[in-house]
C-alpha cells in the first residue's frame, strides 16, 4: 500500500503515464519524466521542484512543453502527490484535448469547407473526437475513423461518415480509405438531399403549420404546382393524374402540364438514385 506522505517517484510516474494515458513516456535516471504528445509530437518534461522552504510547504513538480523543433511552448507547476491519478489525468487532458487534435485535422476541415461541407471537431462521450457537420433540419453528419478520430489524420485507416438525427440513425454516407472520395461522397449526399427537399429539410420534415403528408396534401401540392404558372396545357407531354385515397375512394383528377411532368420526372429520378445509392 502506497504511503500517502511519500510523493510518487519519477520512475513510477513514467509507468503510470505510459499505461494510463497511452503515450510514449520514459524516465531519465529517475530524475524526471518525459512523454510525447501523440498528435503534435511535442515533448513534455516533468521534474521535482526545488526543496521546500518550510517543512509544511507542499511539494511541487515543474513541467515544460517543447515543440519537436525544440521551441518552448508552455510550462508551469503541479502538486506532487503520492497517487499518480491526478498527474495521469493531466497528461490525458494535454495529450487528447481538442486544441491538440484539432490542428492535425485543419487541412481536412479546409478541404471539406471548399466542397461546402462545414464542420468542426467536437468531443463525443465514449468515442473521443469526431467532425460534426450540422444540417438545417437539426440532423447532422459525423465524420471519423473506425473508432473516432485518431491523434493524427494520417492515422485514419478508414473514413466513416454517418447521417444522424436526434433520436435515430439515418444512413451511412461513406466508409472507405480515401479522403477525397469521402469528401466527394459527402458533398454529393448533401446536394442530393438538398435537391430532394429544397435545401431546408433533408428528411422531408414538415414545416410547422403545414398539413400532414398524405393523399390530400399530395393532390393539393400537385394542383397548386400545375396552376402556379401560366403553362400551355396543349404542349405535348402533359398528363392527367388521378389521386385516390388508399381505399380507392375520393378520387380527383388533375391536368398536369408538360413542364410540371418534366420537373417531377427529374425530381423522382434524383430520389431513385439517392435511395439506390444511400438507402431510403
């Protein structure tokens, strides 16, 4: 059992940080601990502070962070406990913060942004970090590796993109190893859902105040669309469309002009391709 009055040794601290924070950590002849931040490659050194000016003064550790090029970045003072947990937690927070991991994915975020996919690195409980892309209907995309985002972008073996709602999983947009293909597939998916739902409701969620979806609403929309502009109803390609309730009653027929038929065909073609590619 550890004596709580005796501070942890540098040798034991190196082992605790290596195992607890899952980083490369070693001691220097028991005099200091050096560990490497996995994203940036920065080196953090921890060593005992000066002797206590008085017996009742707390023991402290000093620390310093340097870049891989040797430039000093930060430093400070820490309590020197007998239990390694506070120091392991401190090392984890430094090694896996969004400030540490985020810059490693800045080129990925920039390329996504160039393709109109706007996202940020966010912390997700139980996963670590993911790229979060909010959508207009309160759904969102998550972009990560097989298990969240690794410490560096070059460690991603497979990119995984999902479309999620507040309470449901909607679709897997992409799973594969190539970054540019992932970005292209994500852009096409968002473009397709925007075409399907006017850029406002990727899931077809009704706007507040609208009538519920169904035969009556379908007939009304088709009728309004057929009358909203001055079409030449004699142009070839028009259609007579009859809408019934599912039981075969309450039928009504609309004279749909050729231009509206063409638009509906294009919209349904896009819908068909999206469902075939990404699922309904």
